[in-house]
DNA sequence: ATAAAAAGTTTACGCGCGTAATCTTTCATC
DNA sequence: GATGAAAGATTACGCGCGTAAACTTTTTAT
C-alpha cells in the first residue's frame, strides 16, 4: 500500500481492471464477488493506497457498518474491559465500533443516543445508566435502532438483554458467608443508581430468609459514581458509630467494598478471616482491582466474557432478523465465587 | 423538536423560510448568519425534527468537526479520566470527539490512525503507546493531520506535546523520601513500555546523585499493561529473595505500587511510616485508586486537569494556524506531592 | 438620505459512492 | 460443446449537502 494515492473508486477501479460497481460490491462484502476478482482487487489494494470515502459510502446506505457502544461510566475498569472485548468482536465481524460513555449523566446518555441516531448505526450495544436513564428516550431510540441492552436491566426495551443473574450471585455469596461465619450485613448506597442494585438487595433478603437468618441492611449516603469514596465514608461513619450488627459485611459491589476495606484500615479494624481479624468484607463483581486490596477481596465474579460475547452475538442475531420481530430475549449469566482473604 | 420529520436541508430551508445555502452556512457556523436569521432557523429547529445528514455534510468538507482522541489503554482509569475531560472540552467547543484505545498494541494503534485518517478529523489528540509506537507510522499520520501528543513523549512529532515534567516529579518525591527516612530503591519494569518510564528513571538517578545518595534500581520482569499484577509478582519475588536495599521503595508508577503493597501484605510485611512498619512504598501518578490502598499511598499527583485542558487548547491553536507552520510547542506540568501513609 | 458593506437569494455544479437495469462475459454442468 | 446460471461490465441516476457566482435585499455608516 505504498503506491500513489488514488482519488476515488472510479480511478481505483480502472487501476485494478474491474468495473466500479463491482469494486463497490467488493467493499460492501468481499465475499460477494468471484474469488479471482477479489484477488485482483486485493492485489491492487496492496499496490495502491486507496480507501473508500466513508462519508460517501454511508450517505446512500440506509445502515452503516457502525456499531454504537454506550457504557454508563468508562472510568470504571469493569466497563472499560467489557467495552474492549465488545470492540474486538465487532471489528472481527467487519463492523466499526464507536465508543461512548454517559459519565453517569442522564443528559449525556440522551445526547449520545441522539447523535448516534444520525450516525445510522447498524446496531447499538447499550449499558444504560439504569435508574437515571430517561426511559422514554431510550425506548424511542430502541424503536428505531436495533439495540441490545446489557448489564443494567430496563424492562421491555431493546431486542435483547444480557446480564448477570443477580439473585444467584447474591445467594452464592450469602450462602458462603453464612456457612463460614456470622451472617452478613448488607452494605449499600441509599440512592440506588441502577436496578441491579435493587435486584441484589432483594436477592440478599431472599437468601437470608431461606437460610433462616435475619437480614440487616445498612444504607449509606452519597451520590454519583465515585463508589470507593462513598464506601470509605460510609465505612468510617459506620465504624465510628459502633460498628456493624455482625462481624461480616457484604457490599453491593466491589468498589464500595474497596472503600470499606480502606475505611476499616484507617480505623484500625483488621479485615479478613484469619486470627486477629474482627471484620469480614465481601464484594460483588470481581473488579480488576479487587485482587489487590489488603487483604485480597472475596467476591463474586461476573461473567464478563460471556456477557460481552453474548451481547454482541445477540445484536448480530437481531440484525439478521431485519424485521426485528423476533421475541425479546433475556440472558442471564451466573456468577462464580472468588474466595480470597477478606471474607 | 417534536414536529414532523424533515427529509433534508432543502425541505427544512423551506419550512424555516430561509434559503438552503444560508441554512447550510448556519450549520457550519451559527455565528456566520445574522442574528435574526439565526433566530428564525433555531425556531424552526424547535418546531421540526431535523438534523443535517452527517455523511453528506462531511463528504464535501475537507475537514470535519470530528476530533480523534487516542489513548494507549482505556482500562487504566488515568486515561479514562483524561479522555473524559478532553471529551467535555471538545464538545463545548462544538466538536465531535471520537474515542479510541490502542489496548497496548502497536497494530491497534496503527489501525486506529489509519481509520482516523479516513474520517478526515479536524485534529487528533494522541497519547501514543510510547516505546511500542510505530514511529514512522505516527509521523506520517502527524504530517497529514493536525495532532497534539500528550502524556507519552515522542521526539519531533506532532504540533505540540503536553505532559508532565518527570524530572521534577521524581525529584520531588525523592527529596521527600530522603528527607523523611532512608533513601529509596527504584522499582521499575525491565521492559519499559514508554519513554516516560525512562525519564523517570533518569530523574531518579539525577535526584539521588544531587543528594549524595547511592541509587539502587530494581528491575522486575513482566510484559504488557497489567502493571498491578507485575508489581505484585515482582514484589513477592523481591521480598522472598531478601527484601530491598533500603526500607523505602519508589515505584515507577502507582499501579506498580498497588501491586507491591499487595505483595507486601501477602508476605506479612507492614507498609507505612508508622511504628511497626518495615517498608515504605511510594508511587507516582496519583492514580484514582491510590487513596484506597492500605495504607493510602504517598505519591505525586500528575496535573491531570492541566494536561488535558492544555492539550485541547494546543490543538485548537494548531487548527487556527492552518499552515501548521508554527513551531512545535512542548509544555510540561509539575507534579504535586500527595502525602498519605505509605511512605 | 445615500452610498457602501454585509447578508441573503438564486442558480448551478460537483463530491464519491450506492444501486438499479440491461447487456455481455464467464463458469459450471451434463 | 451446448446450455443455463452466475458474475461482471456499462450506463445512468440520485443521495444530501458544500460551495461558487451573480444578483438582490437589508443593514450600517456617513
């Protein structure tokens, strides 16, 4: 591709000895032309430096090869990892992923969906803000663009939903904690930012009940997505006001737990299940940093890989059934207990 | 904007009672039309649901309003935060930021630059991989597209470079560590992934020398961007083979330090500067998670805000001087000592 | 009020490509 | 080697908008 610069498809078609319409077909789908033709085009592609003008391509196409990927908060490594995996899959399938972060703000999410619409994407993978999502806005968007929702559940929106089975996730860790020591107090934010948090809380209640234990919920204050900070402050406040109902705390998510563990440290409370430890702290998510807390955090791993892979697959499936008439699918993956030293 | 859907600018122009060329002017720059005209257009915009076709707009424009933002590793909250800030600034200035992550891979960085070129961006903000960047590729790109580099220094490439003054950063923390206890051993990866690491190491050498101390460098193995993991393993290995030359370790960056602190914990070595502590660990960057390590990490804060703001400003400045003939600028920001409890 | 400048209108063309229709060549099959 | 099907070539049109040129209206300055 070192050769001279080619202006447009017309010129490139001449150079490769193939007609422009056929070259056009090739770029839309390399498999749609004969092998020998494809070879000739690809050889010319090596010789000359030509790439079709994206804007001219997409202007006349009803749909582009773009795929929008929208996450609520990209500074959270959890979403960064998922986005990365999704990106890879889309590229491998010949699509062009475009990554957006809502930064936790409703207005931002709406704005992203609006501009996404004018990009005529083939489809969109959306992890909505959840509680703070503008449901009507999201629904209107999904009516026009094939969309698969993941991570955060919104009822009856989009072509599919892929996420974790939070009831199972919570049951797993509650079981473990009860089996191995005192039953857990549940540590969560007062203002739940997404429906997953709700499901987890309900899962906790159900799991405790089925084990004949008395649930105990500690709601902490704080707003936004700075969960570690919120967990830290909530933890300090809890410890200062006399500690927890039992010696075991289950946090709504790892980031909160990271904050709580730091809070315990700062107050001289030793976390862990070894001798001399007076507090067990468990999280949920298996956040990338959770293995580096002190002590390393016991948590439940969400099935990152399956969630992102399946989301992409579901989107592709939805793109096939042009009609979009297929029934809405909901796929939930189970979590896996990751036993480390904090609980 | 609830009204009926408008097909194209022609139709919208009719509805607003303004000629199409003028409407076109408006969309390219709302200030380029008379206030009264602008008002009429914007009123029509409220009434009808119209947005110009992006693809048709950009097809004939030499440059678009797109701004490419490329970072080496988006799963690192440091870059996620910078990207977020940059995004905000671009949007406020009427541009459309497009975010890409090289995921630590040369091929990926090259691919991003290639597709970026065909997006005809007005400009690009690039934090290159550094050592693993394909210099020729980057240089060719910068010759065609106005580009500001940030974070990772590449010599003589792009319209400007904005980053940290690593020499100063290291001097600051070395000074502090020497003043407050034993001089630091320097903890870094054997395969330096970017030139900043080099500068920091040299900064360490210089600072130690100027203080009349003997520098001591510990190189650890590991490849890729999973720094915490690498720091952890390196830490465990170092401790098992007899510990460090002094009781103080300065890590090349916070993520390595996070791993080292976890390693110390796992080996029963108490980190901090209080009584009973046998190891001091300091990092550099003030990574978002560093305040939640146990103990909280002493580190040097990079000037996130200034670096991202200035990068954007420099890019806009470069866009003004169409010619691109202006001299290449290099702007370095100083770090700030963040004293916490780990050192 | 009047001239000059600024802004808007009309008209017209082209960008680079998608794509449909018709015709011609190539290929696989027996 | 004949035959039908599949693929490519030719021709032609249009997408939605940028933009230039020539002309007309509005605004600003004197």
